């Protein structure tokens, strides 16, 4: 494909990061340049283990994976095993990856790849912004060197999912988010042609709600034909891993990982399904028409007794500051979920054929 989009993904691979990696691997227009790992959903070394295993599952085992910073800039690390499981992939079990970690540190990789292909690479961050903050402090030209920057992070006009007003990725390392947003703001003051970061917060990512029906549809697209009516009539859990819906390795992974995630949302959010925040961010990076954005001034609260990590957004333009982020305010979640099912199902089918 002549017009493939080179992307670097910076991840803290829990369940939705893993689905984002699968989506990127399944998207013909994406060239995954490298993946960098940061602490967040689980510790950074487990992130690196998970990431390499997912890439090999997806037939992308040759992609370079680099370990990054293992703790936030200032604050102690918090992780979330209750959301993603003790190792970050829910109930799923994957073989250990064959390819070793890169010799490069994630921060060095970000800088070196941006310098090597100036104005070409799209950066997508799906976890805390620790690696990018260190990179931009070391190389202030990064906002100019990347073609675009898309992040999953923040709650701009919605409640938080970690504290009442804060979203997980920003909450883990708010100081890093402050550094990154300030760096792009300073770069744009010198050169207004530099695109603003595109931020997908909970306002839109919680519209990307995957259900058991989507997983069954994905299985069918991959070539599996489970008899759902019998299983459901028996009252069987529609995501149960022993059913034929999980016969394909990728489909089995998705089912096992999402079953844990869906059980979490069932306990805390009142529905049996899951928000797949990170795949939507990757999809929007590859196709910006999936979202509608509004340019707004945003800052990060660092000193609040109740609101640390809040993405304070000037919706009424009270500050009089120029906008520094393009905030996603709408997303075509239905089209995205259709694409997720089609693309990941097609990838699962193709790889199953290769191995038979």
C-alpha cells in the first residue's frame, strides 16, 4: 500500500491497549514503526511482555518494542489489576514472545525515529505520558518532527473514571501530561503550522462500547460459526472461553481478555460490555473522519486536594488563551466498532489460514 501511515504507539498494555495493537496490525493503511512501553495499567516490564506477545499473535513479531520509563516523573506508580487482571490481559494466556526487547530505550527510540523521518510519523499515546514527557524535555523539537500526535487521555466534559474528575492515563502521571501539553503549546507559539495534539477523552471513548454480540460477530468474520442460540438458551456466559467462538487464536484471545474487562464493567458500570478506549484512538489516528474535534485551551491540575489530574478545559474561553488541543467531541462509534469487527476478524481469518 503506497500511502501507508507510519505510526509509533506508546502503550501501557492492558486489555484495551492490546485491542488497539490488534486493530493497528489489522489495518492495511498502518505501518507500525515501533511500539514503546510505559508503566500504567501494569508495571512497565509486564507491559513489554504483553506487548511483544500481542504483536506476535497478530503476525507483527518483527516490530521493535522498547521499554521506557518505569515510574512516573514525580509521583509513585499506581497500577490497576482490578481492571485488567494481575498481568494486564484479563483471563487470556499467551506464549512468551520470541523476539527480545529492543536495545534502545523508549525515549531514545521516540527521538531517533522522529529525527529519522521528520514530518512523517504519527505518534499515538495510549497510556500515561511519561515517556513522551522525558523525550520532549530532551528534544524540544519533537512537536515539529512528528507529523501528528494523537492521545487517549483526559475527561474534558465528562466525569472521570479514576477520580471524580480525572481519567486514568492523566491521573497516573499528571506532571508528564503538563510537560507534554506545555511543550506543544510552546512549539506552536514559535510555529503555528505545527498541528495541535488530538485528544480523545472519556467524552468519546466511552461511546466505544463493545458487547458480547460484537465478539460473536468477530468470530463469525474469522470463520468460526458457534451455535449461539443453544448456548444462550442454557444461560451460558456468552463470552465463555470454552465455546467455539474462541477456536481461532486471535478470537480466543479477544474473548478471554474481554471477559475479564466485561466482568469489571458489569460490577462498576452496570452493563456487561466494555469501553475500548485505546482502539478508538488508533482508529481516529488512521482516519480522522471518525471524530469531530473542537480547538480548546486545556491545562492539567497538579495541586488539587480532590482534583489532581483533572484536564481543566476552558469551554467558555474565559482564560483568553489560544487553544492548545483539538478535543474530540463526537465519534462515530458504530462505524468504528464495525471496522474493529471486520478488521480484527479478517486478520484472525488470514493468520489462521497461514498456520493451517
